[in-house]
C-alpha cells in the first residue's frame, strides 16, 4: 500500500487526487433524486429549445423545394458540428481539472480541422453530384460550423465554471443544441446566397 501511494503521488498531482476524491464522495453522498432533478431540468430546457431548429428548417422550405438535395447534408453538418464541439468541451473540462488550459490554440485547430473536412467533402460532392455550387455550399458551411462549434465547446465549460455549475452536466447537451441551431442557420444562409434562392 505504501509503494502504491508513493507511485501515485509521483504520477498524479496531489491537487487532482484531492479534487477527484472530493467529487467521488459528493457524488455518492448525493441522492438519486437530486441527481435526476439536476439532469432532468437541463434536458427539459434543451428539448424545448430544440424546437428553434425545427422552426428554422421550416422557414427555408422554399430552398428545399428548389434544391431538394440540400436536405441530405443536414445530418452530416449537425453531427460533425456536435462532435467537434464535444471534443473541445472534453479537452477544456479536462484542462480545468488539471489546471492546464490553452484555449489560444483552439481557433487554429478548428481552422485546420474544418478546412480538411471541407476539402474532402467538396471533392466527394463534386465526384458524386457534379455540382460545383453544391460542393461550395457544403464546404463553406462545414468550415464555418467546425470553427463555431470548437469556439462554443470552449466557451460553455468555462462559463459553467465561472457560474459555479458542473461543466460536465451543463456544457455537453447545451453545445449540441447551440451547434445544431447555428449550423442550420449558417448552412441555409450560404445556400440561399450561392443558389440565389428565395426564403
């Protein structure tokens, strides 16, 4: 036991150990009803706020009618944005726990990732559909969505910590809702401009 303690203290900062122990203790001492209540309220709020996305999609019904293929790229954009936001959120939450946060690199990483994904998707769309405008719309939307989702994924956990809230409970679901809404707005704004569609 003594050897195990000494190895642990060498490989992990004492402050991190104490914070983890404190978290585990507080978790197990909290009732199931309290845990459920905290999660339920956030999920209820996010479920209701997700109706904004449906309203936005309905508003662009004319764009769907003119270019039906636009609809098929919505899940890809929303999923990619959500995944990128969750990646950033996880890294920031880990950084908060270890006191090792470097948010200044986030924009450069987002730009590189977004550009790489956009180029690959643009080439794929050109090969499959032979439509340069469609490829441009998806590529620009993807780049903007990735950058925005990375920024949101960084800001929300930091904001949660500032407000003395649990970033793990609040940030991830809120990121999904925010990124979904923003990605749809970006996508159809770019599509209506490039295809000159009426809204």
